[in-house]
C-alpha cells in the first residue's frame, strides 16, 4: 500500500537561521519566492487539489526556527479551515521547534501529526548549522509525542556526511520511534554552501534499505524532497527498497513531477494507493 502526502509551504523564506542545506535561509540569498502567509482560501484550494491527486496527508509548513504565538494562531486557523472541507486528511504541521503546550494547541485544531526533522547526526549538524542546536530538534520530537501527536521525523542524505554520521543519525531516529520517517536527498542550489549531493543512486537506495531495517516497526518510510533529482528514471526502485510513502506535487521551494506521472508510475508497478492515513 502506498501513501501519498502533499505539502504546502504556507510561509516561505526570510529565515534568520543558517542551515547550509536550506534555500529559505535569508543568509544565502537563494532565488526563491518569499511571502509571509498564504491566504486561508489558497491553502484550502491546494488541499482540495491534493485530495483529487489522491493525497491522504497534507502538511502545513512554515519557514523559521520555531513556533511563535502568531504562527500558532495562523496554523490553527488554516488547519480548522482545511479540516472543514477535507475531514479525512491526516493533517500535518511542520513549524519548527515547538513546546508541548503549542503542540497540544495544534492538536485541538485538527492537526494529527507533527513533522520535525533531525536532519542528520548530532555531530554533523554542528558543521552545517551554527544558529541552533540539534538537541532542540530532538526535544521537539519528544514534545510531539508527549503532546499526543503522531511524529514524522527524518532528515537529508547527501550533504557530505560520512557513513558513520548516517548510521548515528538513523540510530537517533530509531530512538524516537516515529510513525513516519521522512527521507530527503540533498537538492543542490548554487546559492548554498553545500555544493553537491554526495550520494550515488545505488547508495541512496541502500540508505532506504538501511532505514527500513533499522526502523522496522515504523509504519511509513516516506521519500520526500530530492526524489526526482536523486533517482531520475530509477525512481520506481525506491518502493522495492522499502519506501511506502512519497510526497507528490511541489516541494517547499522546488517543483516536483506532475502528480499524474507519479500516479501512473505507481499503477504500472502494480501498487495500490491508500485511501486514508491515520498518521
Ligand atoms: S531549515 Fe528551517 S530553520 Fe533552517 S534555514 Fe531553513 S527554514 Fe530556517
């Protein structure tokens, strides 16, 4: 069974942090679209389109290190509006570091899952981000579970990390026992300090197999950003390697394949699409 998840970057760019993999950091002046808030109507329309494209999860993403009162109010407002028109969605929020109280507030407004990535190992994170701590990320993942939300956590492969970093990162993820693991592959952009993706396609497939083995009780192994660039014509092999969830449509600041192309691929592989996701 394959789960499809769509994302909406509801507040884009202008982030003061210095995560070396992220085009939304204002420090790198990447050529991306920036805006403070999408309108509620626009996000609701995107959710309806995602449902037509067979998505069962819909994620509300904001740039920036963490949750603020204004952000919380905005996300709760959008979540309530989306829930009204698409009550069956697994609604996911991804708004940076957050306290247990803030996460409980999201839950009251219909959010079922929270996405917060560890990104990489604790050790390598120091080399790619100097403005906040990996431990803050880990704590938010713990807070998510404490608040009674389903946890979606993962990170990015191919940022120049060593194999030891990858193993430590996956071990940290396993210690959180997330419901969904979100695997991204670094998508290079000339504005960023990390210049290229250091993985081959075979190594990337091996990483999916490794994550699947180390997090065997995890319900969903999701391949998110960088899928098209990483795998190209071999994208179907991600399912054989253990993935059962993909992001369809566009990503945060980059375009994805047309959803119809992914739907055809899944059908051609004889795989069935899930009708519902409980987180
Ligand atoms: S990953 Fe998040 S915190 Fe880091 S620069 Fe990007 S938007 Fe900011």
